[in-house]
C-alpha cells in the first residue's frame, strides 16, 4: 500500500479549537484527546459497520468500537430498528418498562452467576455500586484492586489505575481524601502471594477483591493459569466477596464472559459497554442473597434517574439477542486471531521488539521485547514507538486506540477487506 497522502483534518482542527474553549481538554473523556500519541483528536461524523468517517471525509477501519460496545459493528439493522421503535414511544419514563425485564432475564440466562441484576448508566456506576454492596454485605471497608486495572472514576478506584490515568501518567488522582484512599489496597496483577499477604495483614477488614478477570486497561493482560481460581479461593477462605469487573469482557470474550472462559464464579459481576449497544448502560449483579440487600428490597441505597431507560434497554437487548446467533463468538475469535497472527508475522519479519496479545474480540500490540504480565511490565513499553505506530496507522486509514494502555476491539463486521487494509497499514506502521 502506498504511503497515504497527508490527511485533510481542517474541520477537526477547527472543532477542536472551539471545543477546548468550552470543554476541559476539548473532550468529554481524557483518552480521546490523543495526547499520548502526540496527536489532535479526529472528530467523527458517522460510522457504519467496521468503518469510521470523520468530519473531513476521511475513512478509517475502526478498532475503537466506542471502547467496546460496538461488537456488532456500527448501525447493525436489528439494533438501529429497535432503537428507532423505542424512541418513537418517548425517550424516558422514569417508571418501569417491559424492556428492563426482558434484558434482565436475558443477562441472567447468559451469565448464570447473576441471579439478580440492577441496571445503571455506566461501568463506573456499576463498579462503585458493587463495592458499596460488598462493604454493606460483609460489614467491612477495605477493597483490594490491582495495579493497572480500571474500574471507572469513582474515588475508591483511582489508585494506581489503568486506562486514561496510565495514558496520562497519573497514577492516582488529586481530590481523593487520604482517609478514603487508605481503604483501597492496590496490588500487582498475576501474583497470588501478595494477595495472600494482604489478607494476612488486613484480616477481616477486606470487604472484596475487584478485578478485571482479563485486564484490558493496561493494554491486554491475560491471567496466569490458576490465578483467578486462586483469587476465588482466597476470597472464600477470608469471607470477602470476589467482584469480576466484566464491563469490557462481558459478552465480548465469549457468550458468558471471562468467568465462563476461565470457569471461575464471582460473587458479583459488573457489566457495561456491550450490554448498552453504544447507549449509556451499566449493570451489576450476582447472588440473590447479596443483591436483595439493594434498595428497595434491602437497605443498600443506589438509584438513577435514567437507569433502565427504554431506548438504552432496547439497544442492549437487540445487541445481546443478535449475539445469541449460533457461531457468533467463533466468528469473532476467527477474525481476531487472523488479525493478531497477521500483525505477529509482520513483527517477526521486521524483528520489531513487540508482543501481540489477543483474546476473542480484543487485541493489543505491546512495544516490549518481553511478555507483558502486569502493570510494571506494561509501563516498561516504548510508548514513543507506540505513538509513531498509531500516527502511521491513522495516516493509512486505521483508527487504533490512542494509547499503549488500552485494548483494540474487533467487531463481527471486520471482514477480509478490513483485515487486508489493516495489515497493509501495519506493514507501513511497523517498518
Ligand atoms: P464507564 O464508566 O467509562 O462506562 O466504565 C468504566 C469502566 C469500568 N471497568 C472497565 C473494565 C472499563 O474498561 C471501564 C471503561 N473503559 C474505558 C476504556 N478503557 C473507557 C474509555 C474512556 O474512559 O473514555
């Protein structure tokens, strides 16, 4: 593929100048500012199937997938029709509607560890509510999380977090009282001994472990053999709850998420992204005896004006239903593996010091000559080299997530045309 001509980005630049006057950093979520890849953000006008189209008329193969939700690709007919039908009946009621029951029953069917589920409006809300519930249910206050994991921006989680914090090199955020951050212990991922030590040190003070069963916010880091079952055992032995944050992996890495893939059953699960089909939806759920503590059946308070909004429920329900199509996840795995193998071949041929990691629907290129097994080894990556790759990919029509500490997402709409175009772009970007 010939080197693309310099892209016209004038309209994006004008929009970004205006945006920076009235929105902090010109964006509504930090990672979108593309600072870590020394670039200005591209403003997207529309998207269709596996493609993004920006305001200057440039087209890109989309590996953002809106950070996970767009597993069916953009404008899937079943999803768009469901949303159009719902929006004609008004956009929100503030009273129960049937779609909330339909999607809750489907989530319970797809993820058997969830006997009851509460819908909220974001992954952050799902994770903060699950931790509040764990604290109430156990009567304990401390939380164990893992370095580089990201559970949204609630105060208790912004300690050595991944995603946008790692991208910007902020390990924890100002504005969080010392008294509160002392209740969160953040440990290296993939090491059971440090977790055992933490339980010995803090004994019955630990309410829960919250973990991304497959880390997607420090780049893509898979758990070592028996790691997740080890966390399960430590929680059971010490009377703490195990919370799987499957906001990213839920209904992406397989029909039953990471918990089905690794056959480890958490006490609570946090969901988001895929279950909203691109609209604002999060959820938390788990054992009935725990979930019944949530108001109004119990005394643990959590609420939301727009929780269960019919349009968002329609989008999520349509997407989950299409994902029931036999063979959907096998096809997604084939697409992801073909892309990962293709990039690996380019890396090996070019003797590029990089690791290519993938699981169904997600992949990552680490610029490190050693395997990346935790946040420390992720932070040892050459982020400047990543930035150069990212810029070259963009110039060659591929929109990759703008941070070494993120995962790329593949959809069911990424076909041969997209794969070939992507590998052509990688040949230039990794040269
Ligand atoms: P939201 O509040 O952004 O919907 O979800 C927070 C969250 C919780 N748990 C996991 C495992 C997550 O990946 C996320 C959000 N992921 C990032 C992408 N790495 C969102 C992108 C952004 O912050 O703009």
